[in-house]
C-alpha cells in the first residue's frame, strides 16, 4: 500500500509504503496507548471516588449494623420475657400439683409422712408489692429452668410413690370382702354361739345366713381365686375363694356352683346359686370369712359393704 504525501513545505512529494508488518505495529501501538489511558483514568476515578464517598458508605453500613443489632437484641429480650412468663406459669402449675397430691393422699387415707418430703414440706408461700421489676437475664433464666427441672424430678418421684401407694390401697381394698354376696339382709345375730336349729343345744355358728329363694345368684364379696368346690354333709355344696393374705370367704348350701377350682373371679361375679343343700332348714346362703382358717365375724365386712351399696345408690339417683 502506497501513501503519497503532498505539502507546500515539501519541495517534492513523498511516498510512504505501508506493509502488513507496519500496519500491525501501528495498530498495536494505538491499542497500547488506548489501554494505558483507560487504566490511568480508571485509577484516578476510583481513588477520588473512594476518598469522596467512603465516609458516607461507612456511616450507612454502621447505621445498618446498629439497627440490625438492636432488632436482634429486642427479639432476644422478647423471647426471654416470654420464657420467663411461661416459667412462672409452670411454677404455679407445680404448686397446684402439690395441692392436688395432698388431696389425693387424703382421699386415699394415706398419711402425709408416708408420701415423702415433696408434699410434706412447708408451703412455698410468696408475695409482696412490686417495686422495680427487672427482666431476667439469660443466665438467670437458665438457672431458674435448672431449678424447676430438679423440682420436677422430685415431684415426679413423689407422684409415682403416691400412685404406687394408691394402687396398693386399691388392691388391698379389692381383696377385702366388702361387697354383699346377696342383695338382701342377713341374720347378723347368727354369728357366734346360738341354739342349734336341729338339736336345740348351744353350738358355735361360724358365719351369717342370708335367707333367699332357691336359684338366687350368689356374687363374690371380693376378687380372688377359687380354691375349693366341695360337696359337704354339713355345708352342702360350697365354694371357697382365696383373696390373698390368708383371707378366704365361703359360700355354702348352694343349689348350683358355676365355677371351677383355679378360676380367677372379680368382685361381684356370680359364682353359685342359693339352695338348701347339706345341714339346712331351708333355702339360704351361709357366708363365712376366714383368716388363717379361723372364722371371723362377717358383720364387720358386711356393714362396710352395706354402706358402700347405699353410697352407690345415692350417686345413681
């Protein structure tokens, strides 16, 4: 490529020959100059802009950080206050549990000293005017939660003990013959020494008699295990029920027995029917209570059964 230069200052025209190499060198030189100028402009621009705008940016960032920190502290405080209120409610509930435990123990007939220290300790009465309420710190709240946790463990053990004693008491009462074997009155004076109806001589009668029609259902006075189903010349057809702790009840002169030895029976379950078998002057149930095979006065148990029946009837009305 030829370039001819013509000027008044030049006596003759000059010709410049542009080869590919020269053109490439010129283009490279131009690019280097452009990139160099751009770099200088960018450096000075950023430097001066940072010197001018950095304090503003720093203030804005600091303000944003402070606002976020304040909001975070407020949220933490709100959560701590809510947890403190909930903690107070739980402490009040635990005090109500103490009162409930005492009432349950009283209803079960359990003495306070048999329950444990958690329910026998003096009441934690508190009160007074509010002066300068101060929110709980996180450490204070954690300490209160730990204390409540320990109290809860103690009260849990106490309630478990109370439950165990109530269960023992329920089992003990379930063993006692405190339900009427027949829904009728009994001859309370027949226990002990009396005139024998067959001989007229004085003789000891080891139970009480319930006059009733033949076939009247006979119910168990307490839960237990059938240990004897016997046909006896004096007792006639009778059944013995073992209630544990060497306590046995006997149902005699039955016309029919509906259970077999070894059977488990519940309180109030029908086990036989009234009859007049054995040494009997007429249809009735002969009922005995024996402890270590010694006859006891059934009236003590039957009076309790009668009172219990009256209370149940009153509640039903």
